[in-house]
C-alpha cells in the first residue's frame, strides 16, 4: 500500500502575484454563546470550551489537536516563526489545532474562544476566504457562536466585532520605497482606513528586509465580509501594480546600483560563516529583487519565499537538534553561534545554482 505523501508547507508552494504579495492570511474571531470571554473564564470553563471545540472537529482527519501546555519552547518558537501564534511573552491559549501543511489553524481560548486562520502564498483572497469559512461552517454544526442582530459576531475586542474577519497581506515593495514613493502609498492606505506596518524594523535603512510590510484593516465592523474583502483586495492590487510599474523604471535607470545591491548580497551569502536572521532576510530580499529585475537566475521566487521561513530561528533550531552537524571547535559550546553557522549553510545550499548577471 502506498504511503500518504506529507504535503509541502504552505509557504513552499507558489501563489498568484507572489513576487509582490508574499502571503495572504485571513482570520475569523468567534466566541461561544453562554461563556464569558477568555480573560474572565475559570479553568473549568476553559476546559469545557476546549472539549467542545475538540468534539466539533472530530472526523476531520487533516486536523491535529495539540494541548498548548504540552508544546515545549522549541515548538512554540516554530509556531511564532510561522505566524500562527504571536511572540508576546504573555501569549497563552489552551489548544492549537493545525492541518497537515500548517495552512489552516484554530487557536482555542486565546483572546477569543476560537480564532480560525488560514494562509496561502501569494495574492489568494478568494482561496483563503473559502478555507476559513469552511472551518467556520464545520464548527457551527456543533457549536453556537455569540452574535447579535445589531453588532454581528461578538468578540473580546471592539475592533473585531461585526464580521470577526481580518484579511492581511504581506507585501514586498522595494521599488516603491527606494524611489521615494512610500509616503504616497501610506497616504492612500490611511485614506482608505487601512493599516500598513513594517514586518522588520532593522536600524540599517539599506537592509532590504525593511521593504516587507503587512497590510491589514483597522477593524471588522465596516461592511459585510464581501465588502471588506473587496476593499482591501482592491487596495493591494493598486500597490501591486504600482510596485511593478516602478520596478521596471528603477531597473532601467539604475543598473549599476541594482547590480551592486545584488553582488554584495550574493558575496555576503556565499562567504559568510555566520548569519543572523536579520542578515539572512536582507540577503533573501535582495536576491528576490534581483530575480524580479533579471539580475539573478538559478533560483525561483517560490524557493526564496520559502527561505524566509527556513532561515528562522525555530526551523534552524529544529534542524540543529535533529540532525548531526560537526561544528568548528570554537563553536561547540556556543549554541547561538552554531545556529548562525547553520543558517549560513542553509542559505549557501539554496544559492548553489544562482548566477548573477
């Protein structure tokens, strides 16, 4: 009998327009009727909600129910790296429910009783909407969620009331920033009552990881689910088209500057013995821009997008703990340096076939 293949992680699969929109994430906030919000819940109430949600997903073979208190620090770091939970030191919940490739998850008893999230690489609003609402419908067959005619779904945070929906895109816009046109984009985003925030905040302004942003709504109370999806999707599409238009002009007008960015990043990648994650994210971002502008060949955008996750602390720590590596003598008692060494090796292996044109 053939064994079931383990699906690739969602971030290793290509998506529409993933040169600019690195990923789409959609979250639904829900609370069970007849229970207080998690911040006011007793331990018994939490255990009861946990059991009800567990019962509601029984029969869905693709989901794995994990008791949060049984997840050790390394596993929690992996969940942080994949944007499934936050890196807030006070983060807590009772369970994390994951599907086989981590593209769908349910967090139980965090800020709300249930937070359903789904991810996809690229600009995939309709696809990811279908994922979260499929899970929502599955749960509503067994659970009654708190809602009112006037306020919609009731949540612990006012901004999430209404649809309970939050659509966010992770976008890569180096051309817009380098050309000095980010303020215009920021003004457009604010005018339409959305938010845009940097994913990284590296002090070096030339670090290309600073050109990655999250675009998301201010609240869930304005309009229906379809209205909200249409509004943020149309804004993301404007940014997408603007980035591509400016990119062509920037590449044509600044060939030497562009080639310098790429060659310096490639040299750092291939000759470094130790790399921090900030350094790795910068290198990956520069090579992604080089690929988009024809200066880099031998690697795909999909592979570069996956590297953002493969180079993170949790994944590197997992590889270090589960595979035998022989480190240099002066690194044998320094875990931090070992992880930086291993990260450099991961990047170098990924870049083996790259050519800089």
